[in-house]
C-alpha cells in the first residue's frame, strides 16, 4: 500500500480515522487562526495553543478554478489532464472561515450556506513514491451533515 | 505646506516589445519633465517602483546621474499610491521643493504567479492552487452579490463601460468597445467573473512632478493640488487576498479607512468629487469599491450602473480612461496612471473622453495584495 504523507504537517490530524482540521486559539483573546500560528493577529499576543477546528462546516463563498494555475501550483496534472476545481471559504464550528479546495466543480453543485464535509484527498506523488494528501471539502451527505 | 502637481507623463500601457519596462518609465519621466518645463537636474528627489521590470533607481542610468535622493518603493498594486504618498509627505514636511514620482512595469503574459513565502505563507498554499488573485476577487464578489443583491448584469455593465471609455482614449491598451453580449457570453474564468471582466497584467510607465505649492506658479499657469494622499493596510476581520483563513468578525476594508483618511485630510466629501478612478482589476472590485470609498450604499450599485450614472457623462464618472480593464495592469505604474488621468480631466485636456462641466475635484483609489489601499484627492 502506498504511504500517504500530508502536504504540510499541522494542517489536519493525520493519520486519523476521522481527520480534523487543526488551527490555533489565542489564550489571551480567544482568536482562532488557520493554519495554527504562534502569534495572534488580533491582539498581537504570542500565547496560542493548537486546537481542532472540526471536520464539517458551511460554505461561505465559492468560485471555480477553470484553468490550470502556473507554478507554484504543483500537482501531477498536465494541461490535458487538468480538471477544474472548486475553491471556497468554509465556516467552521471552531470559529474561523477556512479557504479550501472543493470537490464540486460545477456551479449548479455549489451554493452559499450549504453544509460541507472535510475530506483528505490524494494530490500528487513525491519522488519517493509517497502519495501526498491534502485537505478539501465536499457537499455533506444527509447522513454525515 | 501644500503640494502641487505640475507635470505628468505616461508611456502608453499595453505591450511595447521594443522597450524595457525601465525604458518605458524613463519615457514617462521625460514627458512629465517636458510637461512641467523642467529638467532632470532640477529634481531633488524621486520615489519609484516596479514589480517585474527592475529597480526604479536604475532610471538614473537613463536620465542622468545627478546625485538626487532616489527611493525604491514596492507595495504590491498600491506601489504607485505609496510612492506618491512618500513624495507628498516629503514636500509637505518642507524638506524638499520638487521631485518625481515614477512607476513602470513589464509583466510576462498570463496571470500573476506569486510565491507563498514572499507573503508569509506556507508552500502548500500555492502548491494546492489556492494562491490566485482571480479566485479571491471571484469569491469576494460572489459573497457580495449574495449579501447585497447585485446581479451579473452589474458585472457586465462595468466591463461594457470600461471598454467604451477605452475606445475613446487613444492611450488605452484595449481600444475596441465590446458589446454587452460579447462580455456576457465570454468564457467563464472564475465564477461569477468572465474573461472580459478581468484586467490583464501588462506594460507601461507613468510619472508625475510634484512641487511645493507656493512655488508652483513659477513653473506653470495651471497647477493642480494634491489635497490628500493616504495609504492603509488591512484590519483584523477584513476579507483580503492571500488569506488561508478569515476571521468570523467583520471589519472595514483598508479601502474604507484610506478613503476616510483622505477625505478628512482634504476637508472634502464624496459629494464634492467630479471624476474618479477606482481600482478595477475586475468588474466586481469596481462595484465593491464604489461603496467602500463612500460614493454609494452597498447594493445601490446595481441601479446606478443601470442608469449610467458612472459613465463619462454621468453624475459619478468612474474610470474615464477605461481603467485597469481597458489599460491592463503594469503593477508599478497602475496607480499613477489613475492620477495622470484625473489630472488630465481637471485640466480639461482629456479630449474625446473628457468629462463635461469643468471637473474640479478628482479622486483615485488603488487596492492591492495582501490588503493595502491608497487614496489620492486632486483639485484644481
Ligand atoms: Zn489574541
């Protein structure tokens, strides 16, 4: 089985049966940030802790990326195999709006306010043959909404 | 100390294969000097910037090694606004009497491709395809349309007006007026924004000569006055480009605070403005910036655009030279092009795109990554 490696440590809990997005909360003012950061952008304090932000939320805004981005975009796709992807901000119960790729890529599949579910998706292979995984969101089914 | 604008120059925006970006900046400076009837040796200072066309102070190789103070400025799309602000304070403080502000650029074709680390972000953000200004502008207007009842009709009308104005401006890059249908059916780039609703990175140069207002009449019979220059960055809670996350609480955008500061400095209000330039890297941002700069209520834009209020002959003429949509965006020069156009209008020299009725107050606004706005107010 291919070894799966997160594109960046600390963005989401991994490996995990039910992965969660990770962020930070300021111990002084309570501000939540994603990704986790040591300093607080609200009160300028520097006492923060890593917290889970959850694995579901609601779609706050969205668009669709219709053309393949230039570098630094780094997937296994070519101009021929590129598939448009959705991009949105998902409002998390942890108290922050997180920007994410969306699995939906058709305008009639996306609507502000719809429930979204976190998924961990394969993105590309690295030189060692590991599968690099990223976080994304998709429309939540009724059973896990 | 009051600050006057006594000279201006522009190298046409677009594509000029035969000249480097720096050379286009030099052309703009020479034109501004000629316009003011001054020489490069008389300049005491210069502020300038470019993103992709080299260090602005290399211009001394083109213009002459006179030993003047030359400061390079880099502040994203607000580079021109920030250079002008620096020059404004240099004269206002009384330290200098006269100097140049210059911006130029020459970008490769296609969308910008910023590097995450330059913006304090992890590589993953760019690698996974989240770091595109086009996406941000699309998501910002998507939410704005949802909140304020703006429809696609308004997006089309902004672009229609821009290319109409561009067709009247011999210095514009895009000089062909596009029909409503052509814009409304152009390919979707990032929903809800289509191809002709986005500006493109381009080339060009712009320059202004600033002078202590008490001495301005020695050099020109028609000085203009830079009544305010203000630059502000984002606050906690404002929704800005290159943000992996945003706060739930909502704060005023940097445009709102820069605009307020500029009106306060000048003692003028939105109702006094006769001609204005608002950052229009896409149709949606012009709509948002109309309200953020205090020229209408959020949501009112739909009606104003339908009634033609923002056209050259309307009550609130916006982006009379075709804006970024028809001129493209050479980042270093773009904010100064706006001031150039407003000065042209106030002098009554804009020809076929001249605003009727002798405009006396001009307003310019730039916005750039990662959340910086610059506002200038110029009067006769
Ligand atoms: Zn804090």
